[in-house]
C-alpha cells in the first residue's frame, strides 16, 4: 500500500511542478521513460506472464491480445501521451478526448493494483505497483505538458491531473468490489493490463527520445531498468 500511495503522490506532485514551475531542461524525462519501460517489460516477461498463463492457460493469449488492441485503440485518441508524446491539440474537444482516453488507460491499469490496497491472491503486486508507478510519473508530466501547450488554465490543469491520478484508484476499487472473489476475473483484468503495458513498454523503448536513437545514455538506463526488474 505504501508504494501505491507514494507513487500516486509523487506522480501528482511531479505534474503540479510542471504546471507551475516547468524546468527548461526536460531531456531526463525520456531517460526516465526508458528506464521505467525497461523495468516494466522485464517484470512482465519474468514475473507476471508465467503465472498468468499458469492460471488462465490458453485463454491468457486472447486476454493479452485484447489488452494490446485496446491500447492501440486508446492511442488513436490519446495521441501517445502514455509513452511521452505531448503534441498540442488543434481544439479543446480533441484535447479532452485525449484526456478521456488517457483516463481509461489509467483506470484499466489500476484494476490489478487492487492487490496493493486489499488482500489478494496475486503475489507480485509490489513489482507490478512499482512498474506502473514508474510509468505513471512521466505520463503525468507529459499530460500537464500537453495542457500547458494547449493554454489550459493552471487550476483546470491541476484538477485534470488529479482526475487522472484518481482514475487509478477508481480502477483498483472497482476491481476489489466486483472481482475480488474470482481468481479468473482477477487474472483476466491483469491480463488486459499486461497487454496494454506490453504495448506501452515496447513503444517507450523505441520512442523515448526526440530522435528515436539508441544513445549511450539510453542504453545505460535501459540496462539499469532491466537489472532492477531481474532482481526484484
């Protein structure tokens, strides 16, 4: 629970920082994204996927595919905020559609994190929580960067940031109250989230710099992320 709450708090505070006093040098965000993406990908392949297939058997492949396709659909509206893209929207309507898609993404990935707040049959909730929070911090920063570019009022931006963070909690609560008694339901929602995160993490590793180049710094942070995932 501590990791869950601390991760959301840091995500919110990082977003508020970028709303009110955005730093001039933001290149480190792409490195943070790459490290987080590498960590996520590592724990998915080494910790989570094996147990997912053990519980769901052949159904796991279908659930993962659905999650992967859901993320492709959501990115058609969110315009890639999930992996560091902050392109200004042509209209306020398009901006809020992007925000709604991002919130749905946050809600789905928050569902298996119910294991971090309530008693759970999932044993690796700590690793999953860390991975998602490492992902959520730069996403919160990217969201408010987009809001700043779109000239959204700072108070409104803060409210939207809070709503985005709250969607994770809503997903966790929904998971607990509607599916905590069913192992199949728990692992099905986990599979959807894993499918989404597989898409996001692999995209981050290819697109976490402005020029899409595998620089020595990116190689180093990716190696750190993989190493942390392996020892967690």
